């Protein structure tokens, strides 16, 4: 009996050593150095996904494809009534099954907090399930514009004058506070700040791994901002995506990050072949 237990312990130890060895060998093969993350806070930078999230005004595709989080099964009538009381959307027929609650999600890939993959604007761009996760899980840096409010814009000069160093090691995060303050209000879209043409090309020239923002990345045509002659409306998208740089749009709660170092983690759903995806975005703050 004792010999059997000893052999079992020896076998378990050997398997653990083998597993650790394989992981270490894999890490060496990948050319990666183990990094110990140190953070004291996790800040959620993600807008809630819910039914009837406001999309871009005047864009037919948003109007015809409203977001829905619908309940299709509940455990009991009491649970169903509770969910209705919370304002949840009920499916046409809600099954009362005595076992589990089940819901379904219908959402455009560009509503709420989301990631644009190159395929969104580039005919042969790679899809969202092929976005290298190392580009969207990396140290971030805030580029803050506290005085940029309604109907304002952010230019290349504004970015340069911020003094923030840009490069391949950090994800720049454009921070105006707009999404945090205005999401869910009519003014969110009607007075939306935006990135001026050229910002995308400037960021791409610096080799940034991704670009995150709480404003719109192009001129807001829906509120009357005009494209100049010879100007391509989606120029910022194209400049970034041509270099394989994803956009992380409509992050919120950026004021909660503070002035310390942080790692931005923006993970899209692994939607095969898709042009973009809703994302859960967080900041791991030291």
C-alpha cells in the first residue's frame, strides 16, 4: 500500500515537472521573457451591452439592426417577473423551464465599446479573430484633453503638443471624458468630438500597436461636419488599418485610471472572419 502511494506521488511529481518544462521550453521558443504584472486596481473601461443602444444617427444600418439582449428562458415566473422589473428585454416567448435562465445577444460589431479590425475598412485586411492579442493587451498611456468638449476636434498638433511619447511599446488612449459623461444622452452623438484627418496617419507613423479613444475617429458627418475636397472620410481608419493597427472605440471611465502606469487589456470576441467585435476593455492600474 505504502509503495503504491509512493509510486503515485512520484508519477504526479514527474508529470508536474514535465508540464513546467514544456511551458518553459515553449516560452523560450517564443522568445518571451516572463513578466510579473503588478496592479492594485482593475478599472472597467467598457460600456454596458443592452437592448436598443444608440447607434450613429441617420445611418440606416444602425436603425435597422438595433442591439438586443433578450431573455428566452427563465427558471420560474418569479424570476421572469424580476427580470422584467429590471428592464430586461423579453423574447417573444419565454420558456419557464425550472432549470436555468438563458438569453440571446444581437448586436452590430460597431456599437458600444468595440474593436475595429483591418477587415472593417480594408478589402484584404485580417479579421478580428486574427488580431494579435499582444497589440491589444499592452501598457497604455493617456493623452488627455480635459478642455475638449462638445463639437470639438483633436488634431495632430494637439497630439504633438500633449508631449506624450508614442511608439510600439504603449497603446495611446485619447481621453476627453466625453463617453464617460455623455453616453446615453442625445448629445452623445449630436455634439460628438472627433479626431481630425491626419491623426491616424501620424499614429501609424509612430508604430503604435493600437489606438483607443472615447471620441469618434472621423469627422461626424451626421452632425454637419463636412469633408474637404479630396479628403477621404474614413482616412484615419484607413491609415491605421493599412498598417494592421486596430481601433478600440468608445472606452469609458478613463478618469478613474489616474496618473499611474497601467496595462490596457482590450479583448474582442473570437468571431471567425468578422470585421470587428464588442470588447471587454479594462485597465490594470499599478
